[in-house]
């Protein structure tokens, strides 16, 4: 489906606003509450966010690089074949299937404190800055690296979508943890 | 402030509030890049409007209980704005869209006059603010704002006031001692 660049990016900006607000709500919880988890394999609120921070550390520099080199004119955005597939896979649905996490992205077992939340917040402010800049660029042509494979590259617009939907996915997960225990 | 209360009364009477939202402390009503043409009425709470420039937040304006606020650039242009609007404490807001407001104002010459006066007031405040920003003495900047809106110093944490006054929090607390 061909959509205008603005609509795609506007939606991502709004989801990021809501993600930020959930983080502010998590900030009101105690460290004990933030670390609660159902069992050894499942994630606590902080583990969900730490997982996103690992992704952010990889993707934010990739997005920044893309924004820097993208052609400076607006062009309607169209998902790539693979990019579109990954975006749909990660985008939260009503019933979310559990997905496997590669070991290097799994935060379980690391010692976490509330600085995880502040780091994520700073990542989101950077992301918003990049989304604003991207709205006047051609986000079709520029490609970025992806975390899951060294061979595949994704369109800048797909990478933006992937990152924001992935954030949303795990914030929903963290919210469920909060609702169950707190 | 008479014009504002008549405007509010008309919105109430004709049930034109489109939504009410409650935001917890530090939540965002708006972030950079979005288009926001709503007018908000603060039922309770405090908010601040700021921009981020090269990782630095610059506070532009505050809104208190009973104030009307908007992302004024977007409200006028209907284009994306770089403003952030964030609550300073838990805040309850009532919302009317630009369209709803325009529709209401078009019905009544009285309201048109009142709306014009409200806009004039905003322009006047902006002129004051422009001078605030151009005055080089931090003490003078502090005094002007203290005289103009003493409320600010009761409702808002020092770090945001300092940002609004374009000075460090240390300078602000030194000035407050005199």
C-alpha cells in the first residue's frame, strides 16, 4: 500500500508520545515493582525497557545516519517487500504472539535500575527529532542496516516503523506486567 | 479576564467540549512534529510548553489551572509544530477543536469581539516575552517576570523557571535570595 510519508511519520510520532507517557507512569513505581516478574524466563518492566534500549543503541545511530544521507525532498512512502513484512510482523496486534529474542538482545539477568527508564526517554526524544527531520526527506531510497541479519537492508521508512512498533509492542508487554502485579 | 469566562460559559452551555483528558505528572500532551489545532482548558494542574534545541530544553510558556492553552503555531497554521507540551503535575484538560471553536464564534458578534480581545492579549504577552528574552541582565529578567506573574514561583519547580528565564538554576536561586 502506498501511503504518504506524512501519515506514516505522523502515526509514529503519536505512538512515540504515548510510549513516552507510559514511561513517565513507570517512573512513579518503586524499584521493587519495576523488577517484578512472573517467572524466571518472563520479563519485568525494566527488562522490557532494557531490551528496547539495546535496540535503540543499535537503531538510533542507523536512523541518524540515514537521515543525514537521505535525499532532501519529500516523496510518498512505500514499504519494501522484506521491510513491509518485518513491520507487519512486529506491529502489535490484539492477540500478540510470543516472539523469540536473540540472546544478544535478551536483558534477563542483568542488574537494572530506574536509569533504564531515563535512557529510554532520552532515546525517544532523539527518535522524535529524527522523525521530524525525516518528514521532509525521501525515506524510500535510503537503506539502513538491520539488527537481525547482516545481509538484509531496509528502507529508512520501514526501519522507522519497525523501531516504533517494536517499542510499542514491549511497552504493551510491560504495561501488562504492571496490571498483573501492581 | 471577563471575555474568557463568557467564552467558556458558551462552550459549556452548548456542550462543545469534545473530550476531557487526564495526564499524570510529566506526561506529554504533545510532542515535536505533531499537528495540534486544539484549544485546551486546564481544569486542574500545571503544564509547560518547550522546545528542544540540540539536546537543550527551552521553556517557552506555562499554563495553570483555569488557563486556556494551545500549541499556538499549529493552531494558527494547521501545520506540524516543534513544541512539546508536558504536565508539571497531574493535569485535567477539556478540549475543543479549532473547528468547533470557529463554529461557535461565528454565531455571535459578541463572542467575535471577545475572541479578538483574547488574541490581542496573547500578542501583548508575546511582546512582553520578547523583551524578557532580549534584556541582558538576569536580575532584570527575573524582576520583570516576578512582577508580571508571581504565580509562576508558587506553581513551578525552579529548573523550569530558570529555563524560562534563560539562566542557570544556580543564578536563579541567587537572585531569589535578594
